């Protein structure tokens, strides 16, 4: 079988998982640098839900002792999932979103594979891959306010308080932000000045990443320090978009984050799900320094003439309310305390758990596709 056919077979197999691989001139070159031909052969046919080592060895007509180290090596590259079931190793397929946009960049390596992958992923992401995300209104991440930017903290729900999210965890891990590292490894992209080792994972996911060299363990205090450093440097906290079992806090910037790039570059209406807050401005105390305008990751603020402004320029921030994610990045560094987050009129509850998030995501995606096929226009 030709090498090209080996990759085409893997593409067809990966297309059966949640995330498809839309056809594009960028796709085959990207597959070639992401997987070796031997890896592509082994992964084609590997079920997403996992099989035991002995079942996989029978499928591949291989000796389990020969197969085991190859599967473990792929788990350490983030290409396959590895676990234990009834005392035996078992393996599952990692989908294309996970491999291309997460696991390959979490370790923060600067090696040939990473440098070859980064520009190709960046082009493929924009060219066609991310379009499949536009149809779903329920996003994978939700903005969560930076501590002490909320005006009235009495009504804050547990899933909206970044410190409470940490309190409930029994394990903490940090990886490199895959979006930022991917941009930094691409000579055609800008170099981001924000810190990179700020991608936080908890519980079972954190343990798994550390065991496979995709992250490293940290203490709760170190986790809090990373959150503070991220907030100070202008990064937006985003959490897994569900209420129970939150396992991720991203610290995102407008220049690298794939979700914010979806909004700024690809024109998707909603980058991430917003928090239940929105910023509110006191024009009378504003000094018109412009820092909030500069820091907002959504370009939701601009300095405009304001009748109640008392500064010499007569300016105060004006908010495009529909763009505000309620992250508090603007309020966190305002030198005059003129910005606070206020609760929105209505509370939107995120999906209960990861399973419900995925269910909503795919039913919205399917509904939009059906509507398109029927000739309707998706809002
Ligand atoms: S979503 Fe944000 S923090 Fe997460 S990996 Fe991307 S930029 Fe980094
Ligand atoms: S950061 Fe504060 S003081 Fe500066 S422009 Fe914004 S609201 Fe005004
Ligand atoms: S205005 Fe911008 S920085 Fe401020 S809370 Fe809204 S999205 Fe965040």
C-alpha cells in the first residue's frame, strides 16, 4: 500500500470520530508530519472507545509484546489514549482536534516535528478545520471572571468562581498553552509575549497528562500563582464549559487562542461562551488612560466622548455589550477602579457535565447542517 493511501485510510477513520478532517490541500502534508506511516497504520481501525491490548493485537495480527511499546509511545505523543481495564492495558483513538490542537503542543517541545506541524496546523485551522465549530452555539470553553472584578460577590455560583473551581480539585497539573506554543513555533506567525506554561488541568485529566509527559504536577498554591500571573499579564481565564467535573482552566490571549481566533479572524459569531457577567463603567472616575481598551480580548471597548467624564479629554470607555464575555481582564488593571462586572439580567446555566456539553454541541451542529440542506439560513 502506498504511503499516501496509509494516510488516506487514517483520515477516513478519524472522520468517523467527533471531529472530522475536512479535505484541503493542507491536509495530507499535515498528516505526514503528525503521524509516521507505522503510527498511521496502527491507529487506523483503533476504536475511539478503546480496546484491550490483546484485542488490538488480534486485530492487527501482531504479538502483544511487540505492539505494547509502540502503543505506549503513541500515548506519550498524545496520538492514542492509554489506560488499564481489568488489569490489562487498553487503548483508544484520540480525535483530530485533540491531536492537532492540544496534545502535540502541550509538552512545549521545540523539536523538528513540532516546528513542522505548527505552520501546517495554523494554515489548516484557518483554511477549513475550524469551520465545523461555527455551527454549534455551546462552546467547549466559557469565560470565568478574574477574582475581585465582580461588584457584588454574594450571588456568585460555584462554577463562576475561579477559586471555588480550584478548591474542589484533588490534583493539579500545568502544560504549555498549545495555541500559544503553536504560534510561537511557526515562523510565519507572530511571537506571543504572554507566558506559555499556563494551561491548567485537574483530577483525572491532570494525572493522565502528567503520567504521559504531556504536563507536570504542581501544587494548589502554584496553580493560584499561575492564575495571578496570567491575570496580571492580560490573559483571560476560561474553564471547561460545564458545571460538574471541571478539569481545565485555559488562560487565553486574543492573538493565539483558537477560539478567539475563530471570532477575530474567521468571523464566528461567538468565540467562547460568556460568563453571567458583563462589565459596567463609571465614566465619572475614568482617567481615560486606555488600558482597558488595550487589554480587552474581544475589542469590546473604545474610548469615546462622554457627558459624565471628568478627565481632561472628556472620554470614557464605551462597551459593545454584545461582544463582552464578562472576563474582567479590563477591570483587573483599571488604575481608578472605574470598571466592575455586574450580573447580566438573566442567568445562563452551562451544561451539567461534559457529556451534556458534547450532546448539545453535536445536536446543534446536526440541526444547523439539516437546516442548510433544507435551504434555510443558520442564524
Ligand atoms: S484555548 Fe486559550 S489557554 Fe487554551 S490552549 Fe488555547 S490560547 Fe491557550
Ligand atoms: S482602564 Fe480605567 S481609567 Fe483607564 S480608560 Fe479604562 S476605565 Fe478609564
Ligand atoms: S469588556 Fe472585554 S475585557 Fe472587559 S469583561 Fe468584557 S470581554 Fe472582558
